[in-house]
C-alpha cells in the first residue's frame, strides 16, 4: 500500500511538473520576517530550514519556512540551487518525513502569498522571484556559501 502511494505521488508530481509555467524568471531571493536577525544566511542553514532539520532561529524563535507551488519555476530554481535536489526528490523526501510525523512547510501559490505569509508570521522565511517588489514588512537576506 505504501509503495503504491509513493508511486501515485511520484506520478502526480511528474504530471504537475509537466504543466506550463507562467514566469520566465527563474532567479529568486530569500525573504524573512523583519524580526529575524541578520542580513545573510548560509546555504547549508537554508537547506536545513527548508528540510525542517533546524526548528529554531538563534534567538529561540520558531522557524516557519513557506514553499512555492511545485509548478513554480521559482521553486524549481530554489530546489536546485539551495536544496541541490529536483522537485520530485524533495517530494519523495517529504513523503518519508510525513510517515514519521513531520509536516512539510506550507505551500503558497504566488509570490504575493509568500510575501503576505512572511510579513504576518514571526520567524517566517520564504523565497520569491527576484523581480518581486518587496514591502517594508519583509526583508531580503543574502545567501552565503
């Protein structure tokens, strides 16, 4: 049963990935709630955050990552660049983690929804298209190696 579920999930993800993508801009930038300290984040820490291996910021605040839709070119770019995995591999990772009771980050369907979530959620971190206008209610952070 479990193997069948994984197969169905993989096929669904592959089918979703075949849908046309609206944005041609594959670049992204990482944004955080304005109360998150610092202006830079190491790539390894970012990976740990989005795989929910790092539950808290340095000040003890809960980390609240938010993902783009699996059909988003921004998510494809982020997954490849930061997580160094394709979207299908990340989905399989989350299927395994969910069976152990770990819930993946919430998914939003647009840059505007990501900005809104990050702005209104203490400890939040997300990523948006590099072309997205950012309000003062969020701040961009630089990824370091």
